[in-house]
């Protein structure tokens, strides 16, 4: 059952007109983010007069180098890399350099030298001579109390892992379990729905949760975390916090329904509604001073010095991705639960439940049945049926993760292990492939039962992986 507090505030876009507006704003934000993510970046700004680059600042962070150009006004710019030798070109339209770059400390940065020149009549070109390949990212920051307009160019170190082979990655790190946070609804002074013979939702859902915990912990590659493990109440926000603290890959909130008509029956699965997600994003942003923490767990993108709109866009994107996962796992669970219970709703329902409003953890809420229906209440109170329900939920969850294992997990490793196949292209030789994947030719031959080193175009070669 969902009390008022569980439903949370569902106020966004209730009228038809506002639905349109919200969608438009959302799409606009998506477009903005697409622009921002695309390289090279073009930021439109009227620049009839010359913009001065008044300062150049440089920082070295553990994984990237940040170059900031202090500008007298907004500027239209373009950033693109050039190869042989490695360079990064920054073109600024209608701009001039009004400062010197000679004081910059380039040691420990990927920049060997910084040059600038007039380019294309009144445009300014700044060229960074690079010591090594980097991944560039640039964005404009509007003036605030402290700084004027800025162009920020982040030079991300190439992730060493991208150059690694599968076996390196597998051998180099311990594969983690997929963490499932099980949230038994209600508890303590909040009994939830009440059924016949003093049957209480809080007790039924805790029993189902515990049954599922046992199954998850017995499954290789999975680990369960109980959000509530006794008869006490936890505020809704605190529940998602607990899941986050344990770095859960999924949060499952278990409930049982009630309705004033005893005939109502069946199970349902819920995911968060996008509409309330977007409005919640806004309130998250307003409430959270430390936005970086929130986003840091999602895409590794620091929002510390990005403006609010951009932060909102990124948070929206991460929430959209999370929602997609929630809907997928939800539909898998619905399929399995449909095998043991009648389904109250045939598809994953979406609503603005507070307990599902975690932007970084896919979350679903399951109403396991109607405790107000005498027949269903009896079933829900039986340990055998609780086991059956728990098993059905977990088998849906398992299917979801087998298809989409999170990076770094044992499941992902196993999938890659059995799934890395190299399709022979023109010019490939077995020794090339052995070299590329850092395996021996004899291992390749043995693994693929090759009688000789002869291979043909289109042939599929399985790559052996040592863990
Ligand atoms: Zn409930």
C-alpha cells in the first residue's frame, strides 16, 4: 500500500498546457546537452565586437588538465584535435589575446607548448602542442559574482584501460558483485496495509524480502543489502540513502496493496514517472549543495563549476538512463511475477514515488498483491508463497542483469569471457590477433581448435581470457 508520504509530491505538468511546456523544456535541455557533449563545440554568441582573452589559467587534476580562458564577453568557439603531431586547436571568433601565456606552468600537464595566432581575419587561434593524446571537452561558463565569462577546456587523460585488452582488465581487478538493495516497505509505527486476521503489510513484505535476501546471497555474482531488517520505520529519503551508501545497482521496494473493495487483487510493478522525475531533479538541485557527489557516482562528471542549467541537464540525462534501466528490470520482474500471481496491471506502471526517486540507482516498487483481498492475504502470509514470490522477483532481476551486467562486475566479466569474438577481416593474421589481445598463438589455436594458423575472412575467432 502506498500512503500519501510514499506517493510524494506529484505536481509537475498536471495541465495539458504545462505538459507541452515541460516536454519542450526537456527536449531543449536534451539538445543543449547534446551540443555540449559533441566535439567540436560551437557555442553561439553574438560577437560583433572583439572579445578579449584577458587571462589564461591552468590546473592539473588527477585525471585531467583544465585550461580556463577568461573572456571579456561570450565568444563563439570551436575546439578540435589534430594528429601527427598531437595538437588541440581552439578557435575563437572575433577575439584577440590580451594576456600572455608565458607564466603557465606546463610541467605535469599533457601540454608541451601553447601558441596563439590571428586566424581567419579577426579570429584567434590557440594551439596546444600536446605530449600525448587526450580527450578534450570544452564548455562556456557564464559570468558570476566571482568570475567573468569563461571558456573551459578540459584535457582528459586517455583512460589507460581503453588500451588494455580484455584479459588485462579481467586480471587486473577483482570483479565485484551486483548489489541489490531490498527495501521492505513500512515498519515500526507504520504497519502499511492491514489485512484480515491482523495481517500487516510490514510483516509480509519483510518476510518476502528476507526470502529474497537468502536467494540473492546464494547466487554467485550477486549480493543483497537489506534496507530495513527489522520492525522499525525508516524515512523514505533515508531508504535511498542506504541503498546509495552500499553502492546498490538496483533498489527493490517491496509492498502489498490494499483497497476498500475486497475483490481487488493482483500484483503490480512500478517505476518512477519521468514527469515527476524532472520536477524532482529541480528540487534535488536546489537542496543539494554538493551536487558533485550525486553526479560523481553516475557518469564521473564533476559539476562543481558548471552552471545550474548544465548541472540540471546532466542530472536529467542520468535520471533518464536510470529510468530506462528501471523500466527494463521492471518489465523482466513483471514477466516472472506473472507466473506466480495474477497481474493487477499488465505493464510497468509509472508514478512519482519518493522511494523511487534516486537519480543514480535504478529502482522499482513491487506491490506483491492485495492484502485486503482475503484469498490473496492468505497466500501472502504463507512462507511457501513468500518464497515463490521472492524467487519470481529475483529471477526477473537476474535476467535483467545477465543481459545488461554493470561494468566491473563478475557477471560482466563472465559475459565478456564467453562473448569476446574477433571476426577475421582482410589482412588479419593469427599472430596479429594474438598480439592485439595479448594471448599466445597456441592458446588461440587450442581455444578455436585450429589445425593450422591459416584463417579466412569472416571467420569468428574466440578470444581466450585468463582470469
Ligand atoms: Zn506499502
